[in-house]
C-alpha cells in the first residue's frame, strides 16, 4: 500500500500550478480549502461555541476568510482578526465574501476555538511579537490551516513561539513540517484535505505493510537465516537476535553472545565462526553493531564482506566509513540515531529528509535515520517518513530491537527499502501495543501480534 505523499512548499506550488493549468482556478482551490477548514471547525465547535479566525495577508488568510463565511452561514459565532489587508487576488476575493467585522489582531479576544490562518507555506521570516501574542490567545482548541504559523514548511524548524494545536489540516498533501520535529510535535491530529491537487512524490509516509504468511513450501531457510554478530555488550545482540526471531525469521544464529534470556530456538555459536557464516550461501541477512563495543574492527571488516544483505547498527556505525559501505555489492541498511548519523556522515545541510537522502546516496545504502521522526531514505532518492511514533520508544534497547526486525525482513527477501519500512512499522506497532513505560524486551514480546496486524 502506498503511503501519503509529502510535498515541500515548492512542490505544492508546482502541483497548484498544474491544477490551475488544467483548468481549476485559485479561487476554486481556496474555496475547497476553506470549506474543509469550516467542516473540521464545525465538528469541534458546532454552532454554539465562539470561534476566532486569525487571518494573514496571503492565501492562508484567504482560506480563513472562506471558512469564516461558511461557518457564519451555518450560524456559528465567528470573529475574524487580521494581521493586514489581503495582498493576493484570491485572498481579496475571499475577504470580500465575509460580511462580518474584521478586528486588528491586538483586539482579538479568547475563544473556544482559534483557527490559525495567518501563514502557511508562504512563511518567509521569523514571527513578530504581535503574531506570537495572537497565536497565544487562550483557547480550548486550536486548528492550524495547512501548517501551524511559525513552522518552516520544508524542515519543521520553528521561526517563533508556536503553540500546541488540537489538529492541523494539511491542504492538498502533507508537508515535511507535519512529520519532522520539532514542528510535528505541535500539530496535534493530522488531517489532509483533498482539494484536487495531484502530484507524485518521492517522499511518502510509512504505512502498514501487507505481509504474507509462510507458504506450505517454506522452510526455515526460505523464511530467512539471520546471523547477529555479538560483542562487548552481549545483551544488546541477544535483544536483536530475539527480535529477529519474533519478527518472522526462520532461523537465527547469534555469534559470541550466548547467555540468559534467549529463546532456545536462537542458536548460539562462538564469535570466531563469523567468516564461515559470512561465506554460507544460506545466510539471509547479517546484523553487526548492537553491543559491538569500540573495538569491533575485525568482525566489522568480516561483516562488510558478506554477500548477504547487511544491517549496520550501533557501535559499528562509528567504526565504518561511507566509502567502505558504498563498496559493498549486496544491499546494506544503516540504522543511525542522530549521534551515530553525525559521526558517520558529519554535519549535512538541509532538513532531516535532505540529510538522510544525501547519506543514503553517499553510502549507497538504505538509511533509517531514527528518532521521534524516523526518516528512511534509499540511494535512489525515495524517502519514507514515519509519523506518530510512541514517545516511550526513547528507552534503552529499542534500537537493537529495530535492527533485529530489519534483518529479519531482509532475510525473508524483501528489498532493502521495503524491509526498512516494514520494520519501522512493526517496531512502531509493537510499541503502540506495549503501552507506556515498556522495556525493550516487552517490545520483542509484542512483535508477533504486530506482525499479525499486517497479515
Ligand atoms: N497550494 C495550494 O494549492 C493552495 C494553497 N492555499 C493556501 O495558500 C497558502 C500559501 O499562500 P501564500 O503563498 O500566499 O503564503 P502565506 O502562507 O499565506 O503567507 C504569505 C504572506 O505572509 C507574509 N509573511 C510571510 N512570513 C511572514 C512573517 N513572519 N510575518 C509577517 N508576514 C509574513 C508574506 O509577506 P511577504 O513575505 O510577501 O512580504 C505574504 O504576504 C497555503 O499554505 C494554503 O493555506 C489554498 O488557498 C488553496 C490552494
Ligand atoms: K496557518
């Protein structure tokens, strides 16, 4: 199943221009946008609770005037406060359709619902104190039109004090700011209004995969042999191995990290059999990095020679170079958090999406840039962004679990980007099922149920 497209401000403008070239007017697009805003506001506030609509000078403000007209026609108590007069033809026309009063921003009173139509994709500079004060007007609920005013559409940075919203209504398509931190954390529930834009996007959201159960012809090797390289901290490798076993792998081998807490089904062998395992044609995927320690040069060098798909995680990411990774001929998936990403690729420019994409091209690997806003990038430029990750995932061992799940998906034959996307979804679903304050081991225990939800 394809994810939702994610468009930058420029891509959105291009989609808008294409729609206009195909015969739709800006006014028609704005009317659809304003109607969608009004419908959402109506569901929250209905006809009896005061609604304050903050309108900016551009087309985001235009959407606000359209919503004001429609809500007013339905009998809702609407007040409009404007930063300045409209500056675009479409916004002027929308302003003309609103017959109620328009007060200056500074004169706006608190309301049950504030609709923020100050700035959308056209934000070009930091917010003024006047705008920040208006955004901070007390309200029970806030809806952001397209994006919260003050967030940078393309990278999710904050250009001022932005409040927390009940909901954000993305117009036409999601934007990076809806998914990337810190903006994503302020958007509240995300809705996408279909206003008739069509665009193919190289960036999509991660969605629930559609997995197939094993066929009668399958056996443990076709289900996938995963080998996990242990190291200085064997617990991390055990966790990863256990995750691989619970995420559908047919056979899991753990090298040099035996000990308690493992399912008996996971086969443990001494570390020095790694060259033999790497040469085994039945190997489906190799994982190196969890708990490897700072002294992992020898096993890492052996792992890089694997003809099977390789997952590089944790400590290994600090001991490898993008060039060594790019030299591999079999698929490689990297799972860095921010610190490991910086250690491996240095400070790259642009949004997290831009950085992950550049890193993937440089290392010729799929990069899973982890965090509250996990971004998956492939060397060919395709990107998948996960939304709504459990905040409780920020605990020790969850990265080891993810690496094990990725290895299991590669071992059963998924292409690297699909393996990464499937793994990130399963990891997120297991976390959702685990509830609050789980330990990483509990995440592993939820993996079969998460997998079941994708069959
Ligand atoms: N794409 C689509 O298909 C559709 C898009 N639609 C809607 O249009 C929105 C984009 O509209 P937009 O391009 O007019 O920009 P918008 O966000 O209203 O802001 C521009 C204005 O704000 C000003 N300004 C900027 N920053 C500022 C600051 N910090 N402080 C003060 N002022 C600031 C800026 O001034 P300037 O930089 O020019 O001096 C300019 O006047 C989009 O998000 C969606 O809601 C729908 O209507 C229909 C279909
Ligand atoms: K807005």
